[in-house]
């Protein structure tokens, strides 16, 4: 009886002088790998079950290459061949289950699964991931341990080079690990590894997508997609707008945006939004916001909290310019995307 495994990946990464992992690059992570192939891999790498990351030497990589060639696993064969003579640390990570990650290589594999669009936000267990991601200097020469950074900077200057530090963070930018097909990203530093960027998505210079968050596709993102937030197809986020993430202020509500919605410039969203909804520019809608519900004659029929409208479709939220109150009407205007603006050809 075959056993279904969760994920398998072969990667190359970097360590500090204490032999601790800083990061791992997996060019082709596999979701639900073939159990028969995995049984053969296990005997070569010494895998004994569970979730494990095993460092590989050149001899083992060569044996894996032969195995992949025999099994017509062309992509994996190419990866192992490319890494056989590398001086960088190489690793195979096997996840028998989608359990809580326990190592840096495991954490990086799960982030890769998201950015490779193999799983969607909230579709993989990321509990406890932060302590597994070391805070490092991301430089033009890769990840550098912060304790080792001054010596590396001095060495570079002594050799007539500049070691440029692009950021100091736990998460690297996604495009240093994977560039999904069919997307436009104006400022790559604003999309973290672990973001799910659907095909047809455009992320403008001020747009931001966090890890475990993303878009289904055909969206124009000029605002912030916070951790845990998924944006439905055809929905646009205007310049400077914000979505409240699951990490914000202890918030445990999963915020999402339905299909064909529009969140206006400098607006904000703190409730799950249904399909074909509009939030006017500058209006920040939280679950506790008092909202006046208007009928077709613009008469107030009731006052409720915005949270009571969570997930409901065809709503237009606006602020009354005279009274300052938030009003909700049925959104009967069609939101049509600008085909030329969203083109990726």
C-alpha cells in the first residue's frame, strides 16, 4: 500500500560560520511526490521517515542524478547535476506531513510551495515559522549573517568592491527565488518569499504582498496585501490602500477580498469582502465600524456593524461628506478592468 507524502525538494543554500542555515533555494519543489520514487530516494540519502532535511554530498547527488535519469525525472536530474560540484551546502528536504516546520530548510520549503503556486495562502501549516527564519543581511552577494557582516563589508572594500545591503529581514524578496509566470512586479523588494502571486497580476511600485498572502490573478495591486489576505480574481487595490492582516493587533479574523472588487486609494479593509464590492477612496472599514444601510431611495433602514456584512457581495461603502457617517448601498455599477493596463504580453 503506497503512502502519500506531502512534499519533496532538493536545494542549495547558505550557512553562517557556526554551520547554521541562513536560507535555502529550491528550484523545483514537488508537492505530493511519487511514493515509489521516494522509497528509492530514501535508501540513497538515509531518510528514515517524518519531516527531515538531510545535507547532501557530491557522491550522493551523483547517485540521485542517476536515479532521476532512470526514472525520467528530467527536472530533478538537471538540478542534481548542477549541484554536484557546488561548494555551497546542498540539502534534500522531505516532508511526510504538513506538520509544524521544525528547521530553516523546512520553513523555506513551505514558503517556496506558496510562491510556486503549489499551495494557496492558508493551505500550508506555517505555525511557528518566525523563529526558524534567521534575521540576516540580504546583500548583492546573498544572505550574510549579521555577526559576520562587518568583516564581509571590510573584506569587500579591501578588494575594491562594495557589499550592498538591500535589507535586513527574516524574509527575502520572492523574485530572488521564483518569478511566477505571467506577472508584472514594478518593485521586486515589495513582494516577500511566501507570497502567492496569481497569473495576470500587476504589482505597481507602491504595491506590497506579504508571505502567506496573495492574489488569484488579473489584479492591479497598488496597495498593501497583508499576511493572510487573499485577493480574488479581477479585484484591484488602489494606491496606498491597506488590508488588515491576521497579524495586525492580535486580529484572528481572516481578511479576504472577493472577485471584481475595488478598494479605493488610501482606503482600508478590516472585514472579509464579498464579490463586486467597492470601498471608496480614503475610507477605512473595520469590523466595528458603524454602517448605515441605505435602500434604493437612499433612506437609512438600519445601522449595523461592518462585521455583520462580512462576505456579502454587491456592496458599495462610502462616507457621507456632510455627516461623516459610513453608508452602504447596493453596488449596481460594473467594475471593468482596463485590458490594456492589465496586459502581460
